[in-house]
C-alpha cells in the first residue's frame, strides 16, 4: 500500500490569496492512500524542503505530492529533495495550483479552491501508481556548434575554444562580424568595431580547436543533447555533417526596412541608421541631420523598444558634430532610452555640445517634405508646445531590430520555439535564460531580443559557459520517460513501428513470439506508440495508461460528487 | 469441387453434416463432402485461428468480397502469407446482400455464383443521420444497454486479431464487473476497427442481443472515407491513422477540430 | 435551477501548450475555472481511449492541446494527433455525443493569450451544449 504525503504550498500569497490552502489540505487527507497532508508557506525554501523531508521520515512516506507552482521550474528541486530523504525521485508528483489555478481564477476563490482539490485528487490517483525509476546516462560528444558569426557568436566561440573545446562556427556570409561589419564605432566610448572584431577573431584563430564554416548554413539537425548531428551546407552545395554535444544559436537580427514611413524610398536624403553608419565609415559626413527615433517601433504590432537605437543616434550625432563643428543635429524622439551611468552621461554631454532633442507624439508625427535640393521637417515639440520647422539635408530613421528572415527555418530545424514577434523564446526569463527548454541548445545575442553590443558579448560568454557544462561532465542523464512493450499484450500489429517519429521500434521474435521492441537510446519519450497501440501493450514510464486512467477516474468521482 | 482444381493442400469451406452447416478444414485426400455456399460465415476468422498450426502448404478458401478485403488487411500486417492462400471467389445472392445491406458483393474473381448488384444505402444509417444528436444517442444507448460483454463480436471478427490481448478486457477502460459495459467499450472498439473493418456483418449476426453493430460500422466506414478517402481492405495502403500529414486531405495548419 | 458548471478535462503537451498555459498564468490572464489539465509529453500520446472513457463517464468536454504543426518537439508527433482526433469526433457524432465536446487545438509556448481564448471559448461552448447526457445514463 503506498503511503502518500501531500504538501500544499501557499507560495506566500501567490496561491493562498485565492486558494484556501487549508481546505485543500483537509480534503487531501480524505483521499485514498494519503497518510499526511500539510501546507507550508514556501515549499521551495530551505525551511519548506526541510519540513517535507522531516515528514517523509516521520510518516514513512513513499510517495510525495507538492501542490504549488509549475513543474517546469522547480520539479528537479523537489525531486532531489525526495532523494535526500530516501524516496526515489520519480515517486514524486507535482500539481500546478499557481499558474493553472490561483493566478488565473483570482476573482473566483471558491471555484479556484474546488479546482485545486480536483487537481490534487488527480495527482494523488497518479502518485499511488507511480513506480520507482532509474535514470540512464548518455555520453556527450565534446564538440560545440555555434550558429552565427556575429559578435555574440564570436564571443561564445572564443570562450569555448579558450577552454579547449572543439567548436564549429557556421556563418552565412563570406566574412565574420555580423551587423558590426557595417558599423565603424560603437558608443559610448567610440570604440573601433574593426579592432574589437579583429582582436576576437585573431584570438580564436590561435586555437587549433576553432573551425569556421563561412558562406554556409545549417540545413539539418538531428539528435539530442550530447549527441547532435548538424548538417552544414555551403553556398557551393557541399555538405558536411558535424557531430556535437551542444549547440549555440547566435543568428542575430536585422535592421527593419521602412515601408515608406516619413517618405522613405520616395524622397531622397532619407536613410536608415545602418546606411548612416556606412556613410560615416567612408568619411561621408552630412552637414546637418535630423534623427527620427522609434520609426516602426513602439507601435501596435511591433510594440517593443530595440534598446540600442537611442544610444546609436546620440553616438552618431556626436560623430557628426566632431567632424563638422557647425553641423545642426536634432534628435526627434518619443522618450530617450539611455539607461545606466555611461549612456546617461553621454546623453547629457550631447545636449551640452549642441545636439537638440525634441519630443514628438504618435498623434502628431513630424512632417517631411522635399524643398529645393533638401528637405524640410516640421515637428510639434511637446515640451515647447509649438511647431518647429527645419531645413536639412539628411534625415536618419532609427528603426527597430527585427528577427532574421528565415528564423522559422532555424526554429523548425532545431525544434525550438519563437515568440509572437519571431524572436527565439528561452526556457524561462528569470530562472533559465540563455537556454532553450530543449536541453543542449542555447541562445544569445539579438536573436533573443535586441541588445547592446556589451550585452551581446555577455550573453555569448554566458551561453558558452552553459554549453560547456554537459561537455565538461562528459555525460547527460536521460529522463526515464521512455516507452517499452509488454510482450504478453503485444500482437505485433506494427502500429507502433509506423507511429514512432524516431524509428526506435521494430518487431522482433522472442521465444517464438513476435512482438515490438523499443531501442531505449533512440526513444525520446513522446508516447506516440502508446496512442497507436490498440492493446495497451506500449507503455510510457511515468505516463502509463493505468496512471492516466486513474486521473480521469479521480476527476469523474470527485467532480460528480461535488456537483451532487 | 476438387482439390486438384486449386493445387491446394487444404480446403476451408462451409459444409453440411449432421444436420447443420459449419466451417470445415479439409486436408487433401479427405472426402470433401456437401459444400454449401448459401450460409454466410466468417471463414477468415477460422483461417486466422488455424493458420499458426499449419506451418506449410497452400490453403484454398471460399471468399466473398468482404472476406477478400479481410484477407488483404491480414496480408498487409504480415499475419498471413498471401502466397499460401488461394481464393475461391463466391458472389453472394440477393438474400444475403439485403441482410448485409452490402454495397459491393462481387469478389475480384467469381468462381461460384452470379454477380449481383449491391445495395445503395443502409436504411437505418440514413434514418440515424437525419436524427438530432440527442435522438441518436437515445437510440444507441438503448441498443448498447443490451450488451452483456459476451465478446461475440470480437471473437467472430476477422480483423479483430488481438484475441487474448484485447484491451476491452482491461479494467482501466472498462470497469470491472460492469454489465452492460459503458459506452466507452463500443466507442473504443469502433475506433480500433475504423481502419480495418470490412463490413462483413459477422458481429451483428453473432450478437445475442441483436444490437445493430453493422449499422454503426457503416457509419464509421463513411467517416473514414470522408476524412481520409480511405477504405479498409486495400492491399497496400497503410492506415491514415499511422501516417504523417504529408499528402493527406487534412494537411494544413488549420486542422484543428 | 442552478447554472450548469461543466467539468472539463484538458491534455496539454509539456513543450508547447503546457508552457503556454503557464505563460497565461504568469501573465495573470483570467479564465473560467472549469478546465483540469493533465500534463503529457506530447499530444500524440493522448489515446483516444482516454477521451472515450472520460466522455462515457460523464465529463462534459475534453480538450487536447498540442504544438502547431511543424513545431512538435517530437517531429511528427502532432501529425498523428491531427489524424486521430477528427476520427474520434466523427465516432462521437455517430453515436450521438455532440462532437463539439471534443476539441483539438494548437497552442505554442508563447501563446498565453491564445490559451486563454481557447479555454474561455470552449467552456462557453460546453455551457451552451449543456451537461453531458451520459451523466444521467446508468449503464
């Protein structure tokens, strides 16, 4: 007979403000096989974890349920806690009553409490049928692949090769450097990008472990953490397959192209920030300029701020003034984003040096017209509460950074998610940044969201640090959620063989009986075979038909009783 | 009939003896006796039970159109080796065609009987489709309440080859000691049969409670046709339930239901 | 007469729809409290048997939520989900259970709002359909 302990978490007032935690604990006591039901303030704290361990010992529990936040954050923590107390980590079941109950039914505390009870009842039903599992290990190939040779990819690669880790970098252009190739200096210190890139590339090339694949793209990716196989195809159509243990995505972003905003493309003299960077690099300095910030940004449909464009405009404004002290430079903005100490100082500096800053609103956009050889700008300055007119030669549109065009291809090949805007989505903003929910694949740089160069470098180093963990350990633990075939129930109909996306199942013969057989190393634990099997012969560990059926029964029983 | 006609070592037919008609598995050399073709019965089910005990030799069996389709389903799954089976095509007569509401009663090769036309539609199916879901549910609940879980339908079904391992005997889906079994029993069976059932009607004939099982099979058969353009009994086509979306009628992002 | 409060079961896949549900929670998107989630690794592991069992025993509605086609963590897993459930719906319709009591939809990890919409609309649909007639039927 299983001895189940149920621990309901208050999570401070995150759960307790909506769900009556005590009532749920009382209810849990009435469920079959439950020996003890308690509630604590923060189950994930040292105190909370200790209380659970104490209860396991005192009550001789062999199954543990925690009803708290989402398993996607703290399941490993609670599993390890069970292990410490002598309970196999897979005899633990997590019930989500925060993200799935208290936070989404905040105005219906009674109904939320009822729902929490139902979910606990379902969890208890499953827990009673859990079996202890042992994890298996898989070795890790000590090679890393970095996709993208921009600043974050290069930073990641330099950190990897300096540790002696064999690294392959894939870059679609002929040269390394990404967008920074087109930008001569970066603010606020006016550092030369060429020097920065050259230094980094030189250091990397010193290592025999560094391999570059230029003018190439990733065309296929198979495998799982520790055992990836990446197919790299060059523009010349030659392909090479690289086996790797970890993959870092550093595919970057691109400058959004305006679709005629403010006369772009129709009236000459209107350029984007990148175009200005290219001109300044060649020494082609405009005599005067108006920068318009937030063009195509912070509007419905693209409501984010790209972070670096204000600093970029201020930097370029200062460059223009330095080259031509009499230049009239104006920055039209909808809030200046110059966070931190240095950027804020540079902003003040620029204002003192004569760069004009004017705030405009979305409801009164600057009007641009061709006038003679040049342009005229009319803007309603919100601070002055008046319309200001200017005659100038060059208008620079500070546009957002958006995802690269083929981001969906990369996402599909790696099977990683992108958010609504097309930027890659990491596992968890706070608890698991820089990595995807899929183990072994990491994300850095502007592919995740627009960032400053310093931030990109930091993220690249961070991704390299994380990627080196499985490589250094040499092995990864395979979660025991694989499938297996119950030979007695199998009739070798072949449904599972056809259904498996990984071709991990085949029909074999044992003692004269034909049956299905799963090669565990290939099994990823999707459970497709389970649903295809008509005989209940294929079972997935941790998600067996008896367990899930018991959950359905528990819901039916408790919900029907409640409604009577 | 003579063995030499078919170059077979065994013959599987319906034979009259001792006052009744029953399946007979006759070895070469034995007397064939009074073979009958007018009593419908699932000889393929009998074949699949005997087959594992006959390691070699060719078996000639009398097949109606539905039997032929059943054989195809078994050949596809490697349960019976098609090279060992010789089919003696039997065209059903009007009596049987009407009872089965059969739309396609002519086997690919007719050795016995005259080809007759099939029935265009099953009257009960038509009536049921016109009803509202509630009325239809009342009808089926009344019918399925009569079920006493005798498993006659599964035992006589030629493509129900799970025998002892039938999941409907499990307690997880169908509660223990529940007679009649809940609706889940019949829904699960229908789902499992969806890509295999060849509408021979044996289940309906076998049912002691006279539940119109063939009618339900016909409804699901029409569903498979509508959704995937798939009809069981095909020699090659893999069940659409096992393939990916490529090239399937459902292939697009919006295939939510 | 008290208002009908449906009991609904939802199967959510770990990589997409469960994460989407979590995101909805983190974003505090409010929705009706009738849906109980069972977490599975892939929508393709949801056996139609579970759906038939749940509906036969009186559950008012079943939702199966997976990754968008092409985004399945397990390659073509959700293809098979997409094949199985339309058939399951048709069988329900044939026996007389309104097929709208079973719904298959795709929710990605970033679609907290879509999760909210799917839940809210489904609960409202089930309320319209009324209690599962099989609740009253004693087999």
